[in-house]
C-alpha cells in the first residue's frame, strides 16, 4: 500500500493547486454560465499567478508519486515560463473574446487545464506520466482551436490539429512501447541507469518514434504540417497561446527525455536533433518569404525559432540546455508582443491579418509600428535586442560542442529570415498608408509596453537571468 510519504505531495503543490482550482472553476462556470466569463477568466489568471508563487517558494528537489514526478531547478524554470506565458495570453484573450464570439466560460478553463498538462509534462519522470501530461494539454488545445464553431476556418483548424495530433500520439506511444519492450522499464531513472552507449536496434527505433511524437508538439520539420493552417484558422488569441506556452513545455519535455533517460545514447539522438534543427531553420527561413497572411508568417517563424532552440539541445551540454532555456524565454516575450500587435490590427471592429494591411502604420499608429519593428528586429537577431543574445548563446554552445556546420547554417538561415522580418518593417514605414487601425485597448498597450522594455533593455539586467538558466540546466544533468 502506497503511503503519503512515498507520494511526497508537497513537491507537486503547483499542480495540485491548479487541479483543485480547475475543478472549482468548472463547478462555478456551470452554475453562473457565460455571463460571468470574465470572472472565470480572471480567476484562471489568478490561479496561474498563485501556481508561479508556489513554484518560486518551493526550492525543494526530489521525486513524487512513486517516481513518476520529478521536481528540480529545470522544472521550476520551465514551469514559471510556461505559467507566465499562459497567464498573459489568457488576459489578452479576455480582452478580445467578446468581440470575437468566444465569450464562453469553458475557454479560460480549457487554457488552465492545458497549463496543468504542461506542468505535468515538464515534471514527467516516466513515459506513462509523460503521456498523461501531454494528452491533458493536447485534448484541451484541440477544443480551443475549434472554439469558434460558427466559422469554417476555426473548425477546420481544430479538426486538422486533432487528426495530426492523434497520429503523433500514436507514434509516441509506439516508441514508448518499443523502449519498454527492449529495456523492461518506463521509468526515466531506470532507463538512465540501464541504457548504454551501444543500444539495441529496437531501442533506437523506439527513440526515433519518441522523437517524432515530440517533434510534432513543437512543430519541428518534418512534423510541422499542421502549424500554418492551425495558426491561421484558430482565433488570434488562441494562436498566441499556441505559439508561446505549449512550445516552452514541449521543448522542456524534449530536453528532459533526451538528456535524462537517453543521456548515454547522445550519439544516436544527436543525429536526429541536428537533422530536425537544420530542416526547421531552413524551412522557417525560406517558406515564410512568400507569405501574405501575417499569422501564417508567424507560424513559419515559429518553426524556424524551434530550429534555433534545438541547436542548443543538439550540443547535449549544460551550456546548450542553458542557451535553450534563455532562447525560449526570449522567444516567448517576442511572440506575445508580436501577437499583441496582430490582435491590435482591427478596422471598424473587424480583424485584418494581411501584411499589406500594415501599410503606412508608422503614420497612423506610430507606437504600434515601432513596437512591431522592435519585435521583428529582435526575431531577426539584430543586436543589442534580446533576440540576438538568444541566438548567440545557442550558437556558442554548438561551436563549443564542435557542431560548427550546425552553427554556420543557423547564422545563414538567420540572414535569410531577416528578409521577411525587414519586409514587414518596410511595409509599415515606407508603403502608402492604408486606413487607420482602431485604438489599442489598455490591456494590449500594457502587454506591448512590457514586451518592448524586456526585448530592448533586458540585456542590461541579463546576468542574474543567465545564472538562473545555467543553474536550471545544471540540475537537469545532475538528475
């Protein structure tokens, strides 16, 4: 019989709190209905803030739930990042849900449940708990992608995401079954102790399928097919959520799986990550050039950014994982800021999404134009903006690990991708003005201001943050 001491529930306080909060808000929502949509939404944001505080206050490391769950510095860093991104995107969603026909109490609840799934993914210490957390996140996201049932685009986006997501889950489960069959365990700790640098062919095939399933969740090539269609079809606030919080959780899970149980097989999985990274960087740089819809462009941009983040993981070192965490933190801020501008693209209450609609924005809404220019320059990696430092850390980790070709390809694709980022700036500042956008809401103004400050001046206070990321990466290798 399992004792409470064995369960070690204190290490999972943020997850337990989010579970209880989700159930309580579900009951409240069923009682008060959609008329209290904003109340449920702000309560969900408060729950995420409390979860962040619980994560910050609990510095303990160890195993819970009989080894299925792990708490360490790496998990805490990634959870705070994911919870913060989720909270900000829920706030932005509340600001626009009414005018977009999404004011249903289920929406913030589903995003809260997805955040719970992300936390379980990040702290997974077994292939079973990995799958449970992944599916909890995915099932909630399938529904919110199709939350606007009255529009064909949203329904189609949800269906595509569901079908391809089910395929990726099948591949991941098949890989997990092969790993279990050839190793005799699903526990990360047992796998780390038993796997050697010369594994069997069946184990390698299982690892390949595991990586394929996880690559889908981060929209890495060649499992990126869903990303442009879902980004374009889903409501813009939901797209902002997709682009930020789940990416952090999935990348963190990817790092934990490869560095932890399969750390001895670095020679095998490094080849997979290098290929996926190069393919993602190239596709993200080239495919975005001809895009006319800004949400599709951001989809290809996110594919490219995942490729850059994987450069750090491919190195297989503490510096590489530290660079990965830094890159994802900066990526989240840039992405939320860019989507805040996209949400502000409205004329007479109607959303517009074409890049051509940004023409002459610097004359009608100069603050909006300068904010988007900062985000675009940062994504292109122009110093001294934060995006430059994100790429610098992952490329330096690759060079230190001897992956010179990977780093060179990363720099070249950055130059190519700068074309479409700068093209947006050219449209805003030099094209003939289009009709002016509606006034920006106070919530979006606050999000934009905070994002601009972090991206523009974050390097001035970067040293403590870099130390935190290094400590978080070190805890992953120590485990």
